[in-house]
C-alpha cells in the first residue's frame, strides 16, 4: 500500500467533484437565454516521472499513474449555426414588424365596408339619383352629403398613414436605443473575453453572453460577425463596423432626410456622421430597423402619395365638370371640392367640400337648345335629312350655293381651337351628320347634335368631350360654363322665306347653313342659353366615374426642354405653375405633339423639386408648348382599388414572411440547440455518473484510510 494511492484517490475526488459542479451549472442554466452546454474534459493525470536512480513502477518497466484530472472545461458551441440563425431571425423580425404596422393601416382604412371605397360608391349613387331629378333639393343635398362623407373618409385615411409614419419613426428610435445598448454590451464582453483568453483561461460564460447579445442585435439590424485571433468579435452591418474589439459605433435615431429629388426619405445613420440631419444611410435589408425604413419609404410614403394622387385627381375631375356647369340659380358653377382653409393644394388630408347650398350645386350645362339664337334650318315644312348633302339642299332654309370652306373657332376654358370645315363632296361637313361627327371628334368641349323636333342644330357644353391637347393648353385655367363659336365666313344675316321665295339667302358660312348664324361670335352664357331644368352636368358627372383619368391630376405644357429627344429630356413647366410638384419617378406622362397630334407615353426618370423640372425618357421629339398630362390609364375607382390591393398584397407578403422565416429560424435554432443546447435528461445522467464515480473514489479512500490506521496500530503495538 502506497501513500501515492491517497493522492490518486484525491485527484479522482477533485475531478469528479468539478465534473459534478459543471453538470450542476448546466442544469441550473437550462432556461438561461444563450447558455451553451459546458463539459468537464476528464483525462488521465500526468504520470509520476522516474529518474536514473529511481524506478517509478517497482518490479516492471513503465510509469506510475496519478489517476484522473479535469484538463479543461469545454464550451460546446458550433459557430457556423450562428450566422444562419441570425440571418433567418433578422428576416423574421423584419416581417413581424412590417406585418404588425401594415395590419394597423389596413384596420384604420376601414376597407372594404367603411372606408374611402364605400364613400366613393355612395357619391356615385347620389349623383345618379340627382341626374334623374336635378331640380330636387333633396337629391342635391344628397350629393353634398355624400361628397362630405367622401372627403372625410379621405381625411381619415390620410391621418391613418401619417400617424403610422409617426409611430414608425418612434419605433425606429426605440430600436436604435436598444441596438446601442447591445453594442456597448458586446464591446464590454469583447474586453473581458480578450483579457481571459490572453492568460489562457476559457471565458465560456462571457462567450455565451456575447453570442446572445449578437443574436439580439441581429433582430434589430442584419449583422455579420468575424471572430478575431485575440478572442474579440468584429460585428458589422453591411460592411460598416458596429463593434471592433472594445470600440463602439453607435447608430443615430432615424431622420427624414431629403433625397436628390426632394422627396423625404427615412434613413438611419451613425452618430458620428458629420451631417446628422441628412446622414449617409446604412443599407438595412432586414431586421426591425430595416422594417422601419422599408415601411416608411417603400410602403407608407407611396401609399400616401397614391392616396393624395387619387384625392387630387378626384377633386380635379369633379371640379372640371362642376365648374363647367351652372347651378339652379343659373349662375356659373363652382368647385365642389376645395382645399381646407390655409391650404393651397388638394390632398387627401386637405380635401373638403366647397359648396354648402344645394341650390348652388351645378347640375346643368349651357346649351343652345334652351335659348332663342338658333332657328330651324329647314325651309317651309320640309324635314331635314342629316345624311343629305348640304350644298344646294333645297330642304334647307339657307343652303350653300356651292362648296363652303372656312373655320369655326371654338373658345372653351380660356383657350381657342379651330375646326376647318369643307361642305364639298367628301368634305368633313358635306352632310349635317358628317359635320356633327367630325366636329365632336375635335374634342373642343362642345357637342353638336340635331334636334329632329325643332329641326335645329344644338351646341351643348360638354366637359367630358375634351382631349389631352385641350387639357394641356388649358393648363391651370379654371373651366368655365360658357363657350363661343365664331365662323370665319360670317355673320352675314339671313333672309326669311316668303310665299314667293321659300328659300332664304344662300348660305356663305357653315353656321348660316345650320341655322345658327345668331350664335356667331356671341358668348353662350347662362343668361342666353340655359334652362334651369337641365341635368347635363349631372350626367357628365355620372359618366366621369367610368372614364379613364390621369392619376394624379396634371394639365400643363412644356415651357422649355433640355433637348428635343428622343432620349432623356428635362422638361420645364410654365413659370410659377408648380405643375410637377406631385409627380414622382416612375409615373407615366402623356405628351402630345402640338403640331401633329401624335402622342407618346413616357416614364419619369428624375424629379428636381428645387427647379420644378422632370426628366423623362422620350421615345419621340418633345417640343416647347407640347401639352403634358398624366397618362389616362385607369378610372378613379380602379386607381383607389389598386392602392387597396397593393396594401393587401404587402400585408399578405409580410404575413407569409413571418410564417416562413419564423419556421426557418426555429428549425435552425433547433439544430443549433441539438449541438450546444443543454438537455436536462442528459445532464441528469451525467450527474448520476459523476456522483457514482465520486462515491466509489470516496469509498476507496475510506477503505485505504482504515487499512492505514490498522497497519499503523500494529506497528505501534509493543
């Protein structure tokens, strides 16, 4: 029996005691976030070294062992899983944050039953009802009430977006504060890990805490981590460091900065940026902060712009018709929608109803049928055929003796346009029917029709019968109800038929042949050509709801161009018009060649808010004075529906992203936990194993001690 046996057993007791302590620590931290499994590496203790004069193992070659020892405490951790988990987790929190906020916006919009869409439908119904009974004050009041509800619903929707933007910024500020706290924590842990590693210790607990802090930081921003030789970790976001050893780079609270085109963009930069009001943006493609910037810049801001475009277009199109009409008092119509007090432009936030008196609601249109300036164009009791040739037609009161050529100059909305006519065979006015078809096709804002009962030509103001040339030339001019038609070949007067002369004077102008000489150059106004029971403007409003319009409203011309095109062309609108104030990159503009009438739809590639210009990618030449409008590609209803659809699509995308990325992150974490996670069952088995080994060593120690005591007592006996 050797005293070395006590040392061997002592080593065993110490080793198994330490192994039990490590296992107990694992069990204690089974629910601690970020805790990894630690293992006591039990190995053979170094043997007793011999010397030339002493054999370590008497009687046989070899060395005598010292039993067992714990060589080190190993942290079980697979770093390769960390990057995968953090990437999936960053995406998971990105979609979760977006889904929550987009759901709030959808709820506040109140679609499909209590939002703008239902209010817009109610407005259509009210207008249709008023068109059927235009003199009814109840019907007129119904239109005003529906218009007010429509405006209020737009105000509410705009407020929902604005409030969500404010909430988004506040949430981003909170995320930045959390991120900076974690950045400081990681830097502090880096210092502790580096110090312990330098003296050969294993900083397992600090490594767990640092990895968990990086996991949390990855939920906020997409991080990349590189472990350094000294044990510290370099943590960065898209190549820009957040933590380097113990040096920190703090994030700055998100700010709305001005981009090159003048549009406010939410960005997150660093506190060290020399321009804090307009910092260099950190590209954030995932994480909660990435959701904040993406939501503001790519969701909420476009929603707001689309809503404003819809509101401005709805107001502009409705006002274009009401201002072209007359009210029940025979007064010129006014705008139904106006901006709220103190505002210059109509947006979803500022739209309001400008008419409160139902008698002042314009539902009628000026028409020569209600006045006395046109006369029957037939001679005696003849019936006029609209398909018969005009020249020499004996059924006409004043038939031309031969082919007439000339111009009708049409004045509407502050602009003049010309209809060149020819009554000769094959000409555009050789019959009354051809004249009406070709004149109406000119889109001058007036319709020409034939009243077979009175045998008269009827000219009626029609705000829907205008084209893009008309819109562009009109520009910022407000529509008016009056119009003027001037014949270059008149007025000459007419001679009424008599018993001996059933024909009047031979017509020398087209208006004379049509019995409309008396309107030549005479402004057709509410005082000489309007009947109060007319519902033409109400019908025009009804027709508007099914027509394609430009979203948002734009009617202007090119005051200057940087180059003729094709290719990139920068367009300057008329001075002081601010025409391009709401135009954004990607919108489609229709540009009409003023000389030929040909059209081209061109995308906007750049906007300069400071100069008020836009740059387009032209497919053909653009000239000064060419009319410019937003492309008329959709109805007002479909424009709003596209916004609601996009919002629903974005919300569904976020919801799907939450599901898929949560599942992916969970799957990766399960794989990670299967390697370095703490399993209570396994740890319990290990604890029992180490306890049994400890008890065996302790029993051996007790036996050896008893034997030693017996031996010593025998030696000591006399």
